[in-house]
């Protein structure tokens, strides 16, 4: 191998070390706090959906789901703590405000909840669960290089996220059937 190739490899290795030591921890702080902000909104939304559908088959499925979403948020907080990452109060507050503001969207009704609200909220929850799964996958990659992260636990969290996504898809189909399809499709 030429001297030039050795110097180029050494330069790349030094650049990787600098990036890992300097930018990486700050980027991980931002990344995990963004996921935590999403998790905070997800916990509120999951609880509201479960409450809205209480005493129905959809509500019976959403109650344990809401508990799991809160447990997933707690798992993220534990991982952040293990990594020495502080919670950004500003991001948490901003996410809380945005979640509340999101409730003000026009829905075709003024004083009552639209049947479309649950449909749109289930879609938002599904996106949140997919984002959470992506976060767990990212942390699994990091776990290969950082012993403070439990890869097996992340595997369990990832499997749960996949199951949650399937559940939300099933509930979405049920609510779409009752709120849109049944009212839109006319018998022949």
C-alpha cells in the first residue's frame, strides 16, 4: 500500500474520532430530546383516545396501549439517564403546547368532537409509533458501541412498537369503516 493511502486513512480515522468526540454527543442529546418530545405528546394522545372510546371494543384495545406508550416514554427517559443526557424542558414544553394546539384543528363541528377526530388521531399515533421504532433501531446501532445501552431491552421495545403499529392499523380500519366508509358508500 502506498504512503499516500496510509496518510489518507489516518486522516479519515482522525476526522471520525473528532466527529465522534465533539459533535456526536450533542447530536444524540438533540435526537433523544426530540424523541422524548414526541413521546410526551404520544402519551397524552394515547390517553385521550382511550378515554374517548372507553366502554367500547376500541377503548378496550387502547387502554393497555396507552399504558405501554407511557412505559415506552419511561424507557426512553431511563436510556437518556444512563447516557447522561439531560431532558430539555424547552422541547418538552413546546411539544406540550403543540399537542394542545393541534386539538383546535377544524373538524366540521364546532362544539363537539367529530367522528373524523379519532381517525386522524389514530393516524398520528401510527406515525408516532413508526418514529419510536426508528428511534429504537437507531439506539440499537449505538448499543453495539456503548455498553450503557441494553440491546436486548431495545429489541423488546422494538418488537412492542411493531405490535403497536399493527394494533393501530386494525383500529384505524374499524374507525374508518364506521366514520367514513359506511356513511360514504351507498348500497347499489
